[in-house]
C-alpha cells in the first residue's frame, strides 16, 4: 500500500473525504484485508488516546494556581496603566477557608497574601522589608506553617536539584 | 506607696532584662523538594516527620523532602547571627523580642528577601523557590527553645 | 438587584461579569476549566513546570482579551485556542534553538513506521487502564513536537485537517502525513513493538 492510499484511508476514518471518494474507500475496505488491518490499528489508537486525555489535573491547589494568575494580571494591569480590577480583600481566602462545605478548607484555615516590601501581612505576624515583585505568602493557621514563595532565583542560582546543583555546595 | 511602686518597676525592669538577655535558639534547614522517592545524593535523608507534616500542610506540589543541611543557632538582639546553609545560601537572623525574629535570606551575597516573623514554638517559617528538574528548594526556620 | 452567585452561574454569565472587572467571576472560570487548560498545555509541552507556566499565562492573556470574546464558541474552546497558540509559540522558539537532526527529517517523512505491518492488538482491551495511560504518556513524549501537536489537535481538540494546518502554519498534506506517522508510532509503542527508550 503506498503512502497516498494510507493517507486516504486515514482521511476516510477522520471523515475528511468527499462522498464519492469515501464510497471508493469503503469498497476497497470490503475486499482488502491489509486495509482493514490498518484501519483497525488507527481506530484502536484513537480509542486509546481518548481514554488517556481524562485524568490530567493541575498539580497545585486551586488557591496556589489562582494566586499566580492574579498576581500576573495585577502586574500587567499596573504596567498598562489601566485601572486595576476591584481589589479583593486579603481575607477572602480566610473567609472561604472557614466557610462550611468547602471540602478541605473546612479543617485548614489559610491566608494568601501578595507581600510587598514595607507591608505587614494581617494575621500572619509577618512584616516584609525586602522582596522581589512576585513574592507571596501562604499561611496555614492550623499547622502553624508560613510559606514565603520567592521568584528567586530565576534560573536557580541559589539552589540546585539533587544531582549536582548548587544546593549541595556546602 | 511611691517606694513600693518604684520597687515594682525595678523588679519588672530587671526581669525584663533577664528575659531579653536569654537567647533564642533556632534551627534552620535547607531542604530539597522533589517527587523522586530517593535522592540522587546518598547524603540526603528525608526530613523529620514533624517538618514533613508542616511542609505537607503547605500548597507545595512535591511529595518528598530531603534534608540537605541542618543547623542550630542562637540569636540575640545585639547582633545578627549568620547561618550558612550552602555555598550560595545564607541567613542573617536577629532577635526582635516578643518571639519575633528578623530574617534576611541571602543568595550570592545579596539579600533576596528580608522580613520579620513571629516564631513561637511549634511555628515554622518556610522560604522557598523553584529549582531545576521540576524540584524546589526550601529553607525552614523554627524555634527550638 | 439580585446578588451574584458565582458558583452556580453559567460560563457566559461569568464572562460577562468578568468583562465588567469582576475578578471573582474570572476566578470561578479558572477553577472550572483549569484542569482542561493545564492538560492541553501538558499534552503539548510534556513538562509539568512549563505546562503550569503556559496555562497560567493563557489565563492572563484571556483576562487581557476578555473584551474580544464574543461567544462564537464556548469560553472553554476560546481559552483552549489561546493555550494552544502559546504552546506553539513556545515550541517554535525551542525549535529555533535546536538544530534540525537527521532523525527529525526522517520523522517528517514518516520514517520506518509507515512501512510497518498493521498492529491489530487493541491496547484498550489488553492493558490495564493505569498501565495504558502510562504507556500513552511515555509514547507521546517520544514523538517530535510537530507530530504530537497534530495528534493532540486532531484527537483531543477534534480539529479538522484544515484548521490544524492553519493553526500550525503548514499544508494539509503535511498535517495528514504527520498525523499518520504519529498514529502509527503510537500504535507500535502501545503494542510494545518498539523500544521505549
């Protein structure tokens, strides 16, 4: 089977052939076991891929994922000198966390804040003196843990991976 | 009446000085966060369960946390204590009183973050960022005394 | 005036509110569609970190262009197109930085896969679901980005050849050839006929 026929068979499967050509391929399929075999393979691959697509999820919490988007939006809005969207209270996350029926948030009280130099994060006991734009703070009240997430280092000059990065330079 | 009040003030002042004179003992750890169940560096061991639990309570995407370096140190209000966690990562910590410490994180000798944080016992402060190969670096700071 | 209920509002209503500056409405859209958008970026980029960054960038772009959304397609489809275009831009940048190899040229024309006998084993019947997913994931990672992108756009986005050609800035013939090659290689990898190295 040459390439042209192979591609025609594929186009038939994908519903991309004009009606007359589709009839020709159907007739060809009825008498050529090689074409049937190839068609079966193409169909099976398509079915397998359809199954694979389900089940890929963001490997971050909703709050963490959104906080980065919001930060970028605010940054780009500020850069464009457009009026920023109405600010949301930093306590929004806390309210959400404490609201009933919010799954995990029922037991974990959290607070997310973009922390800029000179700011005091309400409720965190944290005052930031120096920080790059993009630094933000997450607080889990229940566990007593505060995370300050830094955009530094952009290309990891501070630390490295487990296989020879600067992290291990002691 | 005046004398007793004066005595009370003196006692409080002396007690206050004694408390302030007591140094805060802290522990800092440099941690490598990864989704690999083993660290390529055999010197790295998993962090202690207490730290792991705290890290798991944060929105970090990694499941495994390896201790790269741990260091205990004392801080006072008189001067900054410098803690070297790696060739490129240092902390400068100062006691501000009332369980509060001022922390500077330095990378390549430059301050990349500076803040003041209340650190009562059982609390932990974690500074972190991305590292290559879909991993992360973390510096944990907690009070031990 | 009735109070807004973001969690129960339809996508189009949320978009309308977001177009008026309602960030909470936009956040609800993010919550609803973030997995799909991330999955699309991941399927094309094959890196968790890059997929996260690009999917988040897509949301930022969507916010900036929200006024352009007219409702001709669903919000999810519109956003997916933004994500795909961002991924393609990134892949083109990467490709410019990488010298074209003999192997890639071979892939372009179909390589040996075009001549392979048909694989009649149905992987969905033969393999346990988790194993199949893992094997597909590995196999997708072994395709060149052009072949993987064609496969993703056709199989996952259900785009027609013409639309793929326009998106990828190539001819319909190239789309057909790449798609055929990608499917055949996937079939071989899923059947375990080709070394997964």
